[in-house]
C-alpha cells in the first residue's frame, strides 16, 4: 500500500482504453485530407498496432484467446486444441481478407492479455485501435511473422476508401532484430537497371547496412524466395487483380522497421515490374525514428529516384532521439526529407533534406522515451496548428534538388 501511495497505481491497458473511448465519444472524426499531417497518424497507428497483433498471435500459440476465428489464416477454420496444433496455426503467415474492424474487435476483446506489454499500453495504441474500428472498407491481406528472429515482421493493408496499399514493418523486438541492428558493416546492393536508365553511374557501388540488407533479402518459405521478392509479388498481385487499380503505395515503419521500409521502398520504386501499376505516382515512404541505412552512393541513388518522382520519403525524427543520429561509421548518410520534431522550436518542427544531424546536440536525459512511438505521436499532434495543409508534393517542391512537378 505504501508503494502505491508513493508511486501511484499503474494504469492498465483496459483502464486506458475505457478512458480514451469516453473522451472520444463526442469528438468528430477528422476530415479526410491529402496533406502530410493527415498521413502521419494512420502510419503511426499501423506501426503501433502491428506490435499488438504480433504479440497476441504469439500468445495464441499457447492459450485460447477470445474470438480467434476473426484472425485465422484464410485456409484455417480452427486453431487446434493441442499446443503443437496452435503453434502451427499461429506461426504461419496470414493470407486472407481480414477486415480491420475484425482485427480491432479481436484486439479489444483480448486487451487484458496485453497488460504486460509496455510498448502498447499507450494512448497512441488505444486511439489507433479505436480509429481502426471505424474504417469500413479496409483489410489486412497479409501478415508475416513465421520466421521470427531470422527476418522482420510485416503486414500488408488495403484501404479501399482512401485507395491506398500500405506495407508496415515492425521495429526491434527480439534477438534477431537486435542482431540485425548491430551488423552495420556495409554490403553491396545490386544496382536496379531502371537507375542506370535514369543516368546512374553503374561503376559506383551502392552500399547499405549489412544487417538490414540481410533481413530484406533473407530467403524463406517453401520456395526459398527472398523476402523482398515475396513482398513485391504480393503487392504486384494486389494491383494485377484490378481491385487496387490506381491505388497509392505507402511503406512505413518505426526504428528498425523504418530502416527496412526504406530499403524496400527504394527497391519497389526502382522496380520496372511495379512501374506500370503505380501510374506515375511515387512510392511514399514515411518512417519514424529510423537509423542510418546506407552511404553516400546509396543517397545519390535514392535522390535520383526522388528527382524522377518515383519515391518520396518523409523521415520523421525527434529531437534527442539518439537512434536516428548514431551513425555506425562516419560514412553513413540519411535520405529523404527529414521532418524534425522539436517542442522548443516556435513551429515545433523543421524540414531538412539529406545529410546528418550533429550527435552533440541530441543528448538528453530520456533517450528511450524520445524514441518511443508514443512520443512521436505526441509531437506529431503538436505540429498540427503550424504545419498547415502542405502536401508531400508541395513539401518536395520546396527542395529544388528534387525537381518535383
């Protein structure tokens, strides 16, 4: 009792959910817009909710959860009774048109199972969960965590109301993820042929973080195909089906997920196979707290795709978040347009293109808190009154280097 008086009772995720649900009951839903600000929250929600979905599926390998039928793989009618059967069911990837409303219901019914998950006991998680429950024409078409520890966790979402396909990648969670982070020696990335046709000097070697590259091109599954090839083919099939004709393609992730998403967005933007389906629209890569991905030549190649309007990257970083500024070796460079969130600034944010930010001015007393998605959510909300209705296209136009029309 004395401890509770001194430090206060910890808020459970169920209590947080009930409080925020009451607070939002009489709040109007935001009006859909094409500006950057309206794109940030859906990407943050996706990044946060993939943690919860992955954790609940992991728990379901060992115990029965509420309404498991809502999130079973497409060719499965029951999870199984024995632990071996359940492990097989919830270790395989999900290929099914599961509505996001069903996912929101499944997560909501099993909130108590997430009480020990500190990374999702946040306002961001609850607001994102409630937002999902209101989307009528959106589906999870693929979720992959079956090779946990050897490659990344990711999901593919289709929102038919907003005409958007989103690939979302989870950040570091297990030993395999952290092992990838520390394999920072650069590896050679094969130069896409479309880059050469855009004028890239093929004698230059594109080098990127070895651990991230290994994660992206890890061979897995029955056919032993590279992870990137699997993702590309699934997105290709969505477009080829005709159900996603003309849809935008967004790629997002937090921390390690942000780094992986940038590599995959780069490859998708340079893919000749994808180009006819994108119909002149850029691949949009929005990352949060991403570490460095590659060197200067990687940056030159990325910029060439930006100039050709094949890719647009909004790299969101917090002041005093050390992860985006800790370069493994001095020759790493960031890419894209940096949305730098700093509460001390008059407008709460700044934009930069490319380059590095000095590590000296990023030290603080709360490096972990400043890296968490909840802090990114708080700071993104703070820039709302200042950033206005600027679209990503308009933001890119302010940097003459990108030649965006």
